């Protein structure tokens, strides 16, 4: 029997979305124009040689960077281009550089601090539309990226797997590393509009990739209580974990906010459409928060 897509199952279960952003202090986003296989860098023979792709991925991973392929949405130019972005997402040190090379082999020689390119004050908005990796990303992601690209064509891209397929459509905004999920369930361009105003939508925010999952969850609970939607608000001051609980202290407007959470494991679930073995995932439950 054909089972329901993983994102549909997740919606029915009402899986918590907060505290689930993939980890990433630095990102290497490389244009690979054309069709992608299950692995964009290793299984896309019409776009990039797999040996070269593997070398590029290994170099990025050795430098502690997350890597993803990007491509423009819609009809593409007959002449391929090889544009790149390097983002550093540590809170308070965010930076985004971009440039272009003449061939994919040149990606292997990029300075990973971004110094081969130019800084940009515009964001990079990347929506996962990696259909060969998960059908939900194709169905939900492409609709979301089309809506955003219609309003913000200059900095909107399709991207390869970001993680969290059950939360498709997933979106990443760099350099801050804001990770969103289920963006097709809302007004996708509005999320970008809020970003440009220095704000975020707490309902669809999975978290910030440069922060630990517990901090992402603590910020979610604090935003629910305070209504503070500023991107730069609620910076973490202290994190303490015991066997049963995690205590996170955030920098609130009127002083420190202490969020205490318990960690729980979900019932077994299939986190991807292609998954064959159900597994439990970690979730966070609010125990207390002071001051309210």
C-alpha cells in the first residue's frame, strides 16, 4: 500500500516544529544548475562529476561547514552559471559573501572565509525543492519557492536537502541561519518580508542553525510568552543540562529569562518519505519559565 507523504503524517500528528533546525555555524551554498540525484553533489552526472563533487563536500565538511546545492527556480539559462555563497551564522558575527567561478572545478579552490567574493547585505533565501531526495520537498517546496521568487527574485533559490523533510516545505534564510518549516502552509513571501524588517514568525520557525536545539526551543517558548518577534532578541546567556531537564537563560528585554524544559521522545515515526524504519525523535516540553 502507498502510505501518506511524511509531511502529511507530520501535520496529522502535529509534530512540534520548534527546536528542530539543523546545526550549521557556516554554510557553503554552490550553484549546480540542472537536475539533481538523491545526492546533489554525488549523483547528478549531468551537472557535476561525482569525484569532484565528493572532494568539494569533503573539503566543506572538514572545515565544519554545511554544504548545499542551489539553483534558480523556473526556466534556466542554456549557458550554466556557477555562483556561490558563503555564510557565517554565529550570532552577532553574521556575514554573507558571494561570487561566481567559471566552472564547477573552481569550487574546490574557493577561500572558505568568503574572501574570494564580495560581501552582500541582501539575504540568501533557499527553499528545499530536492524532489529526488523526498517527494514532499518537490510538491511543497516548489510551490513555496515559486511564490517567494515571484516577489523576491534576486535572492531566492531552490536548494538541496536541508533536513527535516517531514516539515516540508523547509526554508533557510542566510546569513542568520533562520530555519523555517511548513512554509507552504502560510504566506511564504510574508516570512521574507518580516525578515527584512528584522522580525520572524515564531509559528513556523524551527530555530536558528547556529544555536543548540535546546536554545532554539527555549527561545520559542519565550517568544510565545512575550510576543517578541525580533530576530536578534533573546540571545542565550547560559545553558545547563542535567539527566532530566535543561535550563536555558535568555537575555530578555527587562532582564534574564530562565526557561526550564524536559526532553521527551516521540512515538516511533517515519521522518522521510523514503524511510523504512520508524524511529523516535527528541522533543522539548516547557516545565517553567521565570519571569513570565
